[in-house]
């Protein structure tokens, strides 16, 4: 079965059936990455363009590997050495790329809504959102959900604490939306200056007390303080931030004994998380990275491969 739509723009409009399909498909694809020859011919002859206007390590690399492991032809578009640096607009860049007949454009952009705008103008290919401003990051939420299911079997009923810079985090938004759809109990925590006043409208619990958020949690997800997006001071000092909202062994003890620790990366060690916790036995941070390749393989396949097979 293909996805219900030709694009993946966000979790907000993604049906639960599509979420379940992506997670189940990703589980079946993980085996490919464990083979001596990590490649299948599923998307041979198809073209995927990675159009990244922001820096990325995990997301860009995993989309590139996902395409290669499905035998698709991939192009990594370098914004810094392109005509974007000469003033070319996003739509003009997209239309020029479309004229080269790609099947999917994976886009990361600093402006919220950029993937949606591209999808509205480029009718000849699919668009996948790899992060748009402070809006959404759907594939990150999907790989996080897969990691939680690996460790906790199902998402329904889990208490998930998401802690840190919520205001600037597209990861927090996509995770809150997905986890609520799947029946989890979501707690959002951080300084009052770093939590949007309307975040409770997502149906989550909002608190400024880290102990309340972490107590009896099954999953503790820490978020990076995104200094590059801040144009003003949101907290007095890093030392005070870590004292109140940084995850160390003492604070982790508030959670369930079998709680897992997550982080979308990159990690600021000693700011939002203690190195001992980040590298500890409770951490599944590197497993998140592994699952990122499988989830992005599933997304590319379900948008292109499955829909093609279904039309035969």
C-alpha cells in the first residue's frame, strides 16, 4: 500500500494509518543495512534530490544513504555554491530542478512552510520535508517513534517527557503531534521563555518543573538549546540552565527504572545533557540515528516504489 498522499510535508496532516505503515515498513528495511552488500534495486532509475538550505549531519546523510540503498540516483544540492547565493528564489530553484525530472525533492529550509510552497508550485514530483524553520520535522518524529517502539513495544500509554528549547524546536512539534495521535501521554518542559504560550493546544501537558515532567516517565527526550535561532537572551546563563533543565543522573532517577534517554542531535554536552547520561546504558541516541536511515528508506519507497507497484 502506498501513502495516502504524494508528499510528506508534516505530521499534522499525516493519518495514523500512514504513520503505522511507515513504521512497519521501516522495520522491514532495517535488515538491508545489516547485509554485506547494503543495496536493493527497489528504486532503480528513480531520482532523489536533497535540497538543504540549512546545515545537517544526520538528516542529510541518512536521506542520501536511504536513496543509495534503494538504488535510486541521488543529487546533493549545495546551496552555498549554487545560484541561490546570487539571489535565485526558492521557487525558481525548484522549477529549474523540476526541469531535470526528479522524482522526489527532499528539502530543509530555515523558513516555515517552504516545503508546502514548493509542493504547491512543483506538480511533477513529490516533496519531502526534512525540517522547515521552527515548524515541523516529520521524519525525525517517525524515527523517534520507531525507536520508542523498539524499546517499549507500543506508543499508546507511554509517558514521554520532551525537555528543553521548545520554542525553536520543530522536533518538539512533530513529536508532540505524532505521539498524541498514537495515544502517548506527552509532557513538555522548559523555561517559561522557551515554551510557546499556545503549546498546550497540541493536547500535551505543559510544565516548567522538570521533576514533574520526568517523574515516572518511560521516555526522556532532551532538546538542544538552539542559540543560532535566538535573537535575544532567554535564560541567565548556561550554568543556571543546566542546573534547572539539564539531564544528569540525579534527574534521570525521577523517571522509571527502565526509562530511555533520547536526543535528536546535535548534542550540546553539559548544556542540556550530561555526557555520562548521553553515553550511558539508558541512552538510545545512536539507535535513533540508525533508525533514521530505515525510516527515510521507508518514506522514499512508499512515495515512489509502493505507489508504482500498486499501479501495475
